[in-house]
DNA sequence: CGCCCATGTTACCGATCTGTAACGTCCGGA
DNA sequence: TCCGGACGTTACAGATCGGTAACATGGGCG
C-alpha cells in the first residue's frame, strides 16, 4: 500500500475516487434509481466487490457522492471573497454570475435536489446532507446580502435562492433555452429593486444576460 | 357494461380512475421508480392485469398520470378569470396566492418536475407532457402580466415562474418551513418592483405571507 | 524473501420488477 | 335468457437489482 490515503502519489486515481466520480456522472444521466451498483463499478473500471468494500451500501455511496458535490461549493465561496475582498456588493453580483455559469454546465449543480426528489424517505442518509447544505448556502447568502448593505437581507437572499433553484429545475424540465437562460437578468433586476429599496442605488450595474 | 365511459353512473369509481389516483399518490410518496405496478394495482383495489389492460405499460401510466395532473390547472385559470373579470392585476395577485396555497398542499404540485428528474431519458413520453405543460403555463402567465399593464411582462412572468418552481422544489428539499414559506411575500415584492418600473404603482397591495 | 492487504474474479442468493398467458367470474344490455 | 366484454385470480417468464461468500492475484514494505 501507499503510505497515506490523502497523499496519493499514484498517477491514476484510486478505485474509491473513480467510483464516486462515475457514480455522480451516471446518477445525473440516468437518475439515482436508474443505475445499479454493478454498472457504476464496471464504468469506474473496477468491480462490485471493491465498491462494497469502500461503501457499505448503495445508500452510503449516494450520500458520499452528495457530500462530495456539496464540498465543491467551498472553493466557490472562497474565490468570491478572494476576488472581491471587502466589496460584498460586488461579491453578490459575482455570485449571480458564477452560480448561473455553474448551473448552465451539464452537471447543473442540482445533484442534491435530484436526490431529494428521488429519495423521499425522510430518514434516508442523503436527505440530511441535502438539508444541511441548503441551510448552509442560505446562511452564507444572507450574510453576503447583509454585508452588502441590503436592508431586507433575508428576503433578498431567499428570493435569489428560490430563483436559482427554480432556474436549475426549469433547465432540467424544459431544457437550457427556457426561462432559466435569463436567470442573470432576472436576479440582477431583483437585486436592483432591493438595492433601491435600501436607498443605496449603487453603481446601477446593468448586466443583461439574455 | 355501462353505456358510456364519460357518463359514469356507477357510485364507485371505475378501476382506471382509481389506478390513476393511487398511482399519483404513491408516486409522490415513494418516487416514480420506487413503486411497482403491482403495488399500485393492489392499493387501487384491483390487480395488475386490469392495470395493463388500461395502460399498455408503466411508462404510459406515468404519462397519463402527468396529463391528469396537468389538467387540474385548467379550472384554476378559469376561476381566476371568473373571480376577477376584467381585472388582470387582481388576477395576477390572486395567481400568487392560489399557487402558493396549491404548492403548500401535500401534493405540492410538482409531479411534473419530479417526473422530469426521475425520468431523464429524453424520449420518455412523460417528458413531452412536462415540456408542453411548462410552456403553456408560461404563456398564460406572460399574457396575464401583459394584460396587467406590466411593461416587461415576460421578465416578470419568468421571474415569478422560476420563483414558484424554486419554492416548490425547496419545499421538497428542506421541508415546508424553509424559504418556500415566504413565497407570497417574495413574489409580491417582485410584482411591486415591476409595477413601479412600469410607472403604474397601483393600489400598493401589500400581502404579507409569512 | 515472505507477509499483508487492497483489489479482481466468479458465482451465487433472495427479492423485486415489468409484462404476459390462461382461465374463471360476473354483470349489463340485447 | 344468453352473450360479450370488463374484471379478478393465479401462475409464470425473464431480467435486474442489492448484497455476500470464497478464492485468486499482485504489488508494496518489513
């Protein structure tokens, strides 16, 4: 064995990582319930036994995939603070642009929502991951709105959050040419109205996305 | 047999209707892929053979359930016109209230979205139903906004549509106490900002939902 | 070298799924 | 009264699913 699981010196990825990546991909393509563990293992270039040695069950694999997906949001928020330090309003506008860009990728960024729909059992391990992630993202967005000087910060954050979730879902329902394509323009209009209500009209940044 | 399928004079519903209703219910509770045709038939008080005599396959049953769900939107729009005749702005406000009320029911009104997530195959019969329904609802909402004198009618309609879709989905993800509970207030704020932009501030109707 | 452990391979279990065949039953209309 | 069609019942086929057991293999490290 290699000395450490974290410091992987091997050139190709270990089975565990390959399984997670391929599972995420296949879950998006065929739905979580639409793909079996056997297919995941085979597509990942390994076999079912190795999969079950790393993940005790399919449900645990699902939860681990969601945790991995959720982790991708961390560098996103870090970059936001890093690229616009001390300018929360600019960060808010960049948030809109960035999540729109992320949502228009094939991944769509709605793995967690998909899981919530496909696994309605209230005690499924995946649901805890989803709820925790959604709550955390909302808190961060509320904080950003508040620091940006928005008076009704929670209201704006919830509006933007629901708008984003709706855009993601609408994209999955009717394709990328529907209303979701106009998310940036819609979100900017909402921000503008909330900024005006706060008396702070700001730079009147007009980003037309569509 | 009875003379006509439409004029059902029997006191209890026929198997076909019972199957559709129970299928809708079970699909919502366990997910579409999470329930088998055998369970549907049994819960509907009939058996699998009768199910397959009415619906050629499970996929056709799914599509028929979605069509039935989509049909429930027709009386909704009719009531809107009937209760506020000639007052499109009032109809728009009532739209917000009504869809919020509908979305807060256990049904949630997102059967079609669920199907779109659970059945990613692009040529699945259910997808056509979903796309057609979403497009139709958008057109109606755009028309309502336009008649209400909103300048950027499409923009407002898309914002409200995505907001609603986000609220529905968020409710399924994090439960009924999340941001989705504030949908009415958020939607009203958006309408107000678009009305103000159109110069027509109107009655300044302030419906606080949360 | 020789041990250990992650991985690969094969076979299998029991359950469940969609879908079909064959046959019995019952009721409404002609 | 008799016939036809809708409905119920049982059994089954064929496939796939999640999950496990037993064993072979191969490479890193002492």
